[in-house]
C-alpha cells in the first residue's frame, strides 16, 4: 500500500478519488487544509502528496516536503504557476493533469458571458420575489460580435468553436498560433481594440502576468467584456476595478482572482471582507465572480482522479512520467 495525502481536499475530491484509489493500491489521507510550509509536516510518513491550484509550492514548502521524504508531487490541475520548479529540480518530481476537460472550462466561460449579458442571475432573484420588471435587463445579441481569444490552446480552441456556433467573429492572440483559417491572429493591441468580448485562455507566466492592465484596457472598446477563467494574475485587478468604476468597459466575468488563495473554495460568508478590491468587484452589477469552479464537472473530476492516480502509479513503478513538468532551467522542457 502506498500512502498518499491530498491537500486542500473537498467533499467532491474525496468522492471521486475514493471510487478508485483502492484499485491502485493507495491509502489516502484527505486534508482540508492547504499546503503551506507549516502544513507540509502532515506529509510525513506518506509516499506522495497531491496538491491543487492554491496550494503553496514555494521553495520553503518543497524543501520541507523533501526533508519529510516526499519525492513526488502530483498536481490535480493543469496549471503549475504555483510550483517553484527550480526548487523542485533534482529533488522532487512534479506531475500534473494537463487536460482533464477543456470543455468544462470553455463551457463555464460561455455560461458566465451569457449570464452577464442577459442578467439571468438577477432575473432569477427578481422572479423568486414575484418582481417581474425587466428594467436594466437589456442585453445584446452574441451573433455578429467579435470575440478576442488570448491563448488558442486546448481550452481556447473549444471556446472558439462554441463562439462560432453563436455566429460570432473570432480573433486571437497567441505567440504559438495554430493553422486554422477561421481564426484571425492579431497583435495583442489589435485584439484589444477590435473585440467586444476578450477571453483569457493562456497560462500564467512571467510574460502573461497582468497581460490585462491599464494600457491594454485603455485600448478596449467601451462595451468590452473581459472574461478570465485562466489565472487571476493575468489581470491587474486594480486596473480592472478602475476601468469598471470609470465605465471604460462594459463588464467582467471572473472565475479566478489574483489574490484568490485566501478566499476561494472557503465559506467566508460570516467574515468581514478583507480584500477591498475583491469586495468592490463582487458588489458591481456588471461583474460576475465564481470561485475558480470552471473545472467542476463530473467528467473533469473523473479524469482528474484517474490521471493523478495513473501519474502516481507510473512514478511508483519507475515508468516514464508523461505528464511531468520541468523547470525552465532543466534540459527537459515543456511549453
Ligand atoms: P494549453 O497549454 O493547451 O494552451 C495555452 C495556450 O496559451 C497555448 O496555445 C500557448 O501557446 C498560449 N500562450 C502561451 N503564452 C502566451 C502568451 N504570452 N500570450 C497568449 N497566449 C499564450 O492550456 P489549456 O489547457 O488551454 O489551459 C489554459 C489555462 O486555463 C491554463 O494555463 C490554466 O491556467 C487555466 N485553467 C483554468 C481552470 C479553471 O478551473 N478555471 C481549469 C483548467 C485550466
């Protein structure tokens, strides 16, 4: 039996991992706490840890995990911006789940856009109160509008296909464009100027941090909607809030937030809000915030549990790790 500990685990994680772990010969301890240098001690006497998007995998944590005998970190997510890969190099191997369900994320982005556009979230509340007024619910037709997609990888491409179904025009920005006749690749600046909706589907790297900032926002149309289902720090949140307050853009759909680690996935409803920017964003009638839930479908949770267990089994069996991620300073690199 290999002993695994799963950090930042919720009821739904346990449900999907519990279905399969026994068949892999794994015994699992589920911890609700996030992984931090302090909580890394809980990994002692385990053979592996499983971590998620808001776990702290800084050098301090990695060093302590290593001292506690951990040689493999299995991320149960695609992004790995929270891992100090340089610190892990040569000590602890890191694997991830590269594509558990790009459909889940692309479809959530669409759900948020439709909600913000047609105000169904507010209509639901009104009609429950027998208020059938339509005031301030005027939306726009998606057909004919231009959507600018930043990052045309797995999720971006699925998002594009759905948008095509609405009859939207597509433009995109990606330093690694794909050969697709229906996508008009533009510079980032041109995309910002041209798009009615801008949707982020690129990873968080040093090049993409605050890719949406005061300057790029200043190029956008007055009716632009910004959609972020990727990583919070792609957007400079204070610049976004300024733009919303001064009505420079139409609205924002945010599944992720720059400083989400302290809030997302927790019930904070009895706490005094500690983050003014987040509180003001949530308060705006033209902003929708969801709690990093774009991945949350049955299919994605099934794939996450299976791929994570496969990654760990391959490590324990000494096999090649096809989902391994490497530091930029490593000779083995991934894009
Ligand atoms: P992917 O690797 O398939 O695609 C990413 C694309 O971004 C690639 O085409 C790449 O060339 C492009 N890119 C890289 N640098 C860029 C830059 N500077 N500007 C523009 N484009 C750039 O990844 P994916 O599976 O499509 O996932 C995209 C992101 O979605 C992930 O990095 C992750 O952060 C996020 N994500 C969020 C959730 C969620 O629940 N909200 C779930 C899964 C993934």
